[in-house]
């Protein structure tokens, strides 16, 4: 028997062994089919898809790559549905930008009319036609005001040529890709804006998935797949692009010490080490997650193993942050794969529990203990207080390939998983999928935070779709003080879950504006205050509650949530104070901010 065949048999055995693991703590699916009134009574909220009535009719399409990949096309091309929530015209109403992966397909920019309806203005604004044949296709987008002129600008990251658009007064966009100094070709699945050097200008981090030298439509070789299902390092390069302040960016990746070539699908940046500088977490497919600690001198150090993050190889697809215990500390959620009978990796919820000897945060995985480990083939996830009870809940999108319900690709997947490096890496040896499903038709999870644990109430609160979910974003789309949920589905519709929250529950929101202006960046925070933290303290039930949230610009999976920070407060509460730590290092205290209000706060002077 040849060695490759032996390895393939071993792979099938190992997957079966994983499947034999007892499927502990499977989320207790709450009663399905509850009417909205009963859901409000039991759980405090109800979600209903209102995309059609809002005028949103978007349908995502997948790309068609090189014919040499035709036998596994759904596997390699099924990763691109993304959505961003942003107020691009600064009219106080949140808009939606959604991408498609079809060659020649048009992205949509849905402007919020303010009456509950949306209208697509992408073509008129100049941000629709970004998937022209020969330039690659869109995977997602991230927005931020990189030139500090008061309007958020747009980066569309692609398998192909990344595109940068400057927002001109909230009415149109100017394509500035060619003079900005971006990589010419980059097969990226994630990106974020951050001010890594705290100079008041937003820098850009883009994470490659496939290698940069692959044109997935014109392959010179079929050796394009990961070299291992656990330790692959033959993925795409990462780019840290420093904002020069003149409309151009400088590639400082090597100088900064970021060397990863893993298969990155999710990225998030925030100050997790408490230094005042944003750190970077990478959720990597086919391997371990990575934690790049910002040393404050323009360089980063990968400290995942020291901090307890990414200690076991999994299939990382999402990176999101949340103060799940209301202890004033951000936990890291990275989604992976769980499929009963085949592979149970479990999602990770790394909660900070102290400090290491050298001062790094020490994380412990509490996903199983809190019942948010077993979701399915998990993609985008987002923390947010969906029922305004004062605790962060978690919305998770699941499902990979929904095709023939009666046929599963898992057995064939196991055969290739146990192969030699050369066997796995070469797409020729991957068994044809031939219309089979792979973890398809999976429901989303809506995990309600009960304080000490989560329970899945998706079906009970109205989330019953089984589309192949990818990006998840949150936003108060009607300015009602509740978080609505927008879900981008691979090869499926854009869903807009409007949220109804039980009466009597308070909330407060913050929209922060940094003091930087064109030519006045030194000593000030970037205009969108990306990297700022708000630490809110309130009294509820005779106890003091503290929760911290950070302003990010791109996280989760292929998505971006609104810049506003939303805090649910529960009933009969008294807000004591909000402490804002601006990216510049300034600290500002807002005493007793009034509930039920969006507080727009600008960075104070020296």
C-alpha cells in the first residue's frame, strides 16, 4: 500500500475519531415557532427579516475560477459574502454596503432614506463596478476616514486588485487606488483600519488568504491549496500599510515584524495589552490563531502562545471582541468548525483572566463553559446586546455548502485531510464534490447571555433561515436604540433582521469624533476615533455594572459594524459615568450620560 493511500486512510480514521467525541453542551435550542409577543415576553426581543419591505433585493453570487479547480469550485469559491454598516453621507442614518463575488457583478451601496427604506446609489456614487473581469472579485469592505476630512472612505479588498475610494462630501467617491500605493494584487479575505503608531492618521492592515502570486483565474499550477489541515503556512502575505498623510501608504510590514503567511480569514485590532497601542489578532484557517502585540515603537511581536491564544490548530474564520462578563475586559471570539460525527473543533472564546510574568494578558478558553463552542461550520459572529438587558449576546452565522441534502462530502474531505503535504497542496488530488453538501443547511445561532452562560434562542426569536451564512454586522438602522442584524449569505440573499425589544429596557449610544483634521493630526485622535474605548458604569439591581467597548473598523468575518457604541442597560438603572480613552491617550469622563440618547462626543483639546 502506497504512503499517500495510508495517509488518506489515516485521515478518515482521525475524522471519525473526532466525530466520536461526545458532543457536549450542544446549545439548548429554545422553543421554535414562538410568536413575537411570546418571544418578547420570554427573551426580551424578536428578530424579523425585513429586507424586501425595506427595498433591499441583493443576491450574492460566487466567482468562477480557473477550470482546473472546477471539480472543487464550491469549496474554493465559497468565501466572499460580506457587508458593512456605515453612515457614508453623515446624515445620521446608517447605510449598507454589500459585495458580490461574481466577475462583472455589481456591489450595492444602500442609502438609508430615514423612513425605514433603502435605495441603491452605488452606481451613481461610483462604487458599484469594482469586479471588472481581470481585476478579481470582492470579498469584503472596510470603511474609515483615512484623510480626516469628516467622511468615511472605502476600501474593497478582493481576490485580486484592492480598490480604495475617497469619499467626496458624502455624495460621490473618487477612485484613488493607483496613486495610494496599495499592493498590485492581493488575494485577501479580511482587512481593518487602525492607527498603529498613534499619529492621528489611520493605517491599513490587509490579510492575504491565498498566495499573492496566484491569479486564481489563470493558474500556472494546481499546487495552490494549503499544505496541511493544521499547520499550513503557505497562505497569503499580510500587509501593514502606514498612512503618510498625503493620500499614499507605505508598506511597513517587514519593518513592523509581521511575518505571517498563514491562511487568514478574520482580523481585529484593539488595545488588548493595555499599552495604549492597538494589537492585532488573526483568525487563521488550517492552523493556529496569531496575536501580534504592539510594542509601541513601530514593531509587533507574535505572542499567541504566551498569552494562551491560538494554542491549538483549528479553522479560524472570525475574530470579534466582547466584554462578556461585564468585568471591563475584552474577550476574543474565534469561530471554527463543529460537525457531529465528523469534526468537532469548537469555537474559541478567550477570556482574559490576568497577566503573564512579562505583562501580557493571560487568556483562558471559556467557550465550552459558557456554551458558545458548538455552533456548526461557523463563520461571522458578532457581540451585541440584542435585548438591551445589559449583557452582550452573540449572533453566529453557520453553514458552508448547501447542495444535495442526501449526499455529504465529509467522507471525501477526510480522505484528503490525512494526506501528505504534497497531496493536500495539489488541487488535482482533491475528490470532486459533484453536487454534494458540506455542512450545509445549518441554522444560525443567537446566543442569549444569561450571565454565567449563553443559551441559543435563534428559532424562538425568529431566526430560522438556513442559508450559507458568512458576514454578520450590527447597526441601529432606524435610530430606535436597538441593534438590528444584517447577514450576508454565500450565494444567497442579504438578510436584514429588524429587532424589536421589550419595552422598559434602557440603552445609551456613543458616537465619538477624534480631533484630527487635515494638517492637524499630531497629538490628536483619528477622525473616526478608531481604537477608542468607552468604559460605562451603571447601577442595576443594587449592583454596580461595568462594561467596556472599543471602536473598531473591520472585524468579524468579511464585515463591519457601525462606529457607534451601543450599550443596553436593562430596566430601572442609573448610569453613573462613561470614561472615554481616546486613541491619542487623552482620557475624558462624561458624568451620568442620559439613557435613551445617542451622545455625539468630540475629543477635547489639550
